[in-house]
């Protein structure tokens, strides 16, 4: 049975780059954000039907796809609307991820869960948590370069997420990513060697 491990980290930590490195060496990776995007861009999906029932048909465009800008405006600053949306989408995301996990024969795989600390119910999908960790100043600088945002804009995003202490509290394993992509790739290879040995498919029962 495949041991599924959460891959998480704050914005700018490098978790998506780490996921690419793991994929590059053959590790199955399921991206929860990609699953969510599929749910809200597939016409007549259960997610979109639920959104139309809950928030009104005006939330869908002429092609039956979510008007993401309209939804963002609706939930911005409205914690009740945000909670209703999450209560609708999260069970569907979890179900879709479980479907992707089913039948996997690898020793281990990763589920990229950026907001695991904020939404611990996604922890039912995994056996361990791997955190990609970087100092806040490093993360802020990366996002400013990558997205062209101001420092204040990035700090506002960071403030809306779980803090480092919360993420570290749920982590079983930590990769520190303060420096270069090459250093991150090396750390990923080391972590892979550990997981590959620990969760080798031939082992009938692997302890955590």
C-alpha cells in the first residue's frame, strides 16, 4: 500500500519546486490546488452545481464555469461566505484526491497540500507531513520577484496563512530551503532516499 505524505509550506517556501523535483525522480505527486481548479472549471461538475445552488447562478459564466473574480469579491472579508465555500469544495477535493490515490503501487507518494495547517481535515489523506521551510524574509523576497508584488502585498498574504510555528508543529519531516535551487534539489534527493527505503513496496508493514 502506498504511503501518502503531505507536502506543505507557506507561500514562497519552494514547495512547488520541491514537488517538481520529486516528480522528476518518479515519485507520484497529487496537487490539491490542481484538483480544485479541475472541479471549478469542469462544466456541470458537482462543485459548480453546488456553488450555483449556494451562491446563485450569477457566479457561473455563460460556459458554466466559475466566475473566479466574482467569487473572490464575495468571500473577501466575509468569513461566513468563505466557510460555506470551503464546506462545499473541501469534501469534493478530498474525494477526488482519494480517487487519484486508489490503485497506486509506488512505495510512497506526495499530496501537495499548501494549506494543511489551516485545514487539518486534509490530514486524513496522508500518513506523514513533509514541510518545505524557509525564513519569512526569504519567502517574501521570492514572491516579490516571482509575482511582481510589493512587500506590503506579500506580507498581507503571509499574514492570512498559518505561521511558521503552526506549520512546524504538524511536520514530521522538514526540508530547509533558504538558499539555491540546487541545494533544494539535493535535499529532495536525500529525503527521497530516506522515504524510498522506509516505505519500500516489499515491506508488508512499515512503521511510522
